[in-house]
């Protein structure tokens, strides 16, 4: 079959035009094309099927915001850990260099023994549980095929999810019995380190309250000393005596100053007073905030829930209530049993050896399978 010369000429011109267009086309960087494809996928996901609801729309619209927050939190994780170490170390420096010498010189032997024993026990519990919470893996589902039961699939990992397992956008993987991602630990709180996290919060709050209560009088003395010497004129020999009580009656008529040298207020005294104020303000503030957080988690543990399951169970309770039904948390074994399971208490002595003393025992279960008890019976008799 022969081709017309004019048709061949037109075909050649068309091929040359297409090739020139391709050569002259501006190629965008890969990350821009990837971001553009990602945004198109988000828009398409808003109407991908008939099951789309407000939650899907909200997650899709705010996905860039969530990604940004996750990225920033992941990047600042080590900064938060460093900040915890620095602040805790600063309080310890003030306690050992300022408060301990004052206590040894003013307190009775009984009170000295109490402060030394309680303070060091509390310190050991804080350091131990913080280290274990930050360094212990929260637990991940197996990546290989296994016979473990699962309840759903993770749409990001594209893998089966066991019960109570959720995906963490910061860690970018699924976590067994995930509670939340803690930036102060730079780690997720899950099945294998949940106990360490809660114990750290509890003992840190107790330590802050202890410092706040025991240092209250020292704080008031330091604050009053700074305010008193702030208005004192150390350059003049006369010091105003207004408000000094009986000293006014000892002065000759018409004299309003007490002729004495102002007590020396050295730089060391100033730094001691400011360090006491710093320690008291810091421990009081952290004690209130961390105490509220610890109380919140204690309530969740008493109900056999995690922070994520709290929201899920609330939604399920409302959904079933509209149908005239009652939702029951399948992992609520009763308050006492919930605490036994959480702390791994299997006999009475474990309340001391595993709760009040540092213990690195593993939690009950593997985090993959869970036994659902609809009735609140004694799970672990002790």
C-alpha cells in the first residue's frame, strides 16, 4: 500500500510538532507533581462512594493540617525529651545545692530521714519509668502472615489490624492498644509501655506536689527577702523604719530612720532566693497540669479504656442509644480487675514489687488477642 506524498508530509510535520512540544514543555519538580497528585486524590476522596460521611470529609479536608502537625511533632520529639531532662535536672540541682543544706541545718533528725527516704524513692521511680516509657517499644502488629485474629484493615499500612490497634501518623505504623503519641517521650504509648507512661506521670506529679508543699515556706521567705531588699538603699546608712514596730519608739523625737548599716545582700543570696522561687513555681505548675492528666488517665484505666477508645466508645454509646440499645465496653473487667491487668498484678505482693518499686515485667497478654468479658467478675484472684 503506497502512501500519498502530501499525506506523508503532513504526518512528518505532525510528528515534528509533537516532539518539539514535548521538548519545550516545562517539567515541574517531582515533589510538586507528587503534591499535586496527592491533592487531586484528596479531592476525589470526597465523593469516592456512597458511604462518604462527615468524618470522611473532615479527614480529607484537614489531611494536610494533620500531616503538618505530625511532621512537626516528629521533628520536635528529641527537643521535648531534652527539655524534660533539663527541667528535671534543674530542680534536682536546686534541691541538692540549696534545699538539702538548709534542711540538714534546721530540720529534726526524723524529718531529715523522711525527706531523704521519700525524696530519693520518688526520684528513682521517676527516672526509671521515664526511661522505660521512652525506650520501650509500644508494640507493633506482625508484618508477616500469622493466625492472629484481626478486626479490620489499616488503610495506610494496608495490613490487618488486631483489636484495640490503631495507626499512628507520627510513627507511621500501627500500634498495639494505642493510647496516644506522647511528644515528651518521643514515643507512642501502647500495650508494652502504657504502664511505664502512667507510672511516670503519677510519680512525677507526686514529686512536684511534694516539692511544692515542702518548699512553700521557703518560697515565701525567699519572695519576701527579694521584695524587701529590692526597695532597700544599700548606699545610705539610714534605712526607713516605717512598719518596724517598737524600733520607732526607740528613736529621738523627729528622727525617722534607724541609724544602722543595711544588712549585706550578696549575689549568692540573690541567686539562692531566685532559685527557690524558680523551683516552687515550676513544680507547682507542673504538679497541677500533670496531676490533672494523671487523674484523667486513671479514670480511663478504671473503665478499661484508652484515650482513643474513649472517643470510640462514646460514639458507639450514642449510636446505639438512638436505637434503644445499650453499649458495653467488652474490655471493661471491673475497676479492680482493670487495675490488676494494667499493672500486671497476679498476687498481693505484686502491689509492692510491681507498683511501688521499679519493675520491668511485661504486661499481661501479647497485645494481639484480647478476651472480652461482658460480666465484671474477678479476673485475677489475689
